[in-house]
C-alpha cells in the first residue's frame, strides 16, 4: 500500500493558525467605535425636566342668592316646583299667627235641662237624749296560740347498726349559727367490737357548718353495748352503716343570730 502522509503534509491548510504579528487594525477599530459612541451620547443626550407636583384645585362652593337675575330665576323655579307647598295649608294674610279660631261655645245645660231632685223634709228629733250613750266598740283580742310541743333532736341508724341494740346517746346542746331551718344530716359511720363509733364521715350538709360539727361529735359519742356479740358472730372488726340526725325545735340560736334578727 502507498503511504499518503507526504502528500497531505505538502497541501496548504484552510485556516491560517499562525498568530498575527500585528493587531493594530483591531485596536484602531475598537478605539474608533468608542469615540463614535461617546459622540452620539453627547449629541443625542436627553434632558428630563424636574418633577413638579400639582396640588388639586381648591373646593369651590357656589351660593344661589337673589343678587343676580340668574339666581332669582332659579329660586323662583325651585319655589314653584316644591311639592311640599301644594300640600301645605296657608293661613290668610290678614289672620294673626297665634289667633284662636272663632268657634262659639255652647254649654251643655242649654241643650239638655238637668232633672233636679227634691230636697227631703227636715225631721227634728224631739226625744230626750239618753244619759248613757253607746260607747266605743272595743276589738276582741284573739286568743294566743298554745306553745308548740318541744321535740328533741334524734339520731337513727341503718339496719346494719340497729342490730347492735339501742345506743347510749350523750347529752348535747345544739346551737345554730343562723335562723334558717337545718336539713337532715347523714353520716357514714363504722362501729368497732367495743361498741365505739370508730369512723364518722359526713355524707351531706345541713346548711350550717356549726351544726354539722356538733352533730358529728354527737354521733361519735354514741355507744353500743351489744356490739361485741354481733362482731364475734360476723367476725368483722368494723360494722359500717348510715346515721341520720333529725333536727327538732330544741336547737338554740346563737347570740349573733339573735342580735341580727332583733328589731332596731
């Protein structure tokens, strides 16, 4: 095979890749272009005028007065076209502003004659006056109501504790802090084998905190003599139940409540 390398080496290239020795033409073209741009900016420069803010024109009010002929014409037209004048009652010019209308008053007794009653004859009592004229009628005072029977405050126990027998109730005087009627008070109680009330928890309130505390002490001091036998049969250390305190009229009012209800 023939080697074509020497032939290709002798042929000239399409582009000359040798670096130019002189770039004077390119530099001259750039300088001339810069000079022409600067000249154009100088010749065709735009000068913007300063910004001026224009205020709105002031408000103007035109008054219609009869001083001019146009004003008088317009006022007459407005008065003629006013619909309220057509429905207004005009008084005659000769009438006064506050004059009362001329109306003749006719009294009622002129048209209808009233019927007169005859005067009764005067009767003179010629009897001798009594020496004991009737006195004043004294009112009959009603009998006072009998005093209400005294009812004491009682305590009742539920069936679980009532089986222990009748309790020994202590003597205690209840004093209320207010005049309002207290409500029935209930406690959750526990009785041990010795018949003592071991625990006493309030279930509700009577409405008076002082009576609640006094009732709790009252229930806690109750004793059940037959509690030991019942506890041995059931082999329970505590017997739980409910105690209800029913208030009577033996509850005394405190001195503060009496002073508050005393008349001034």
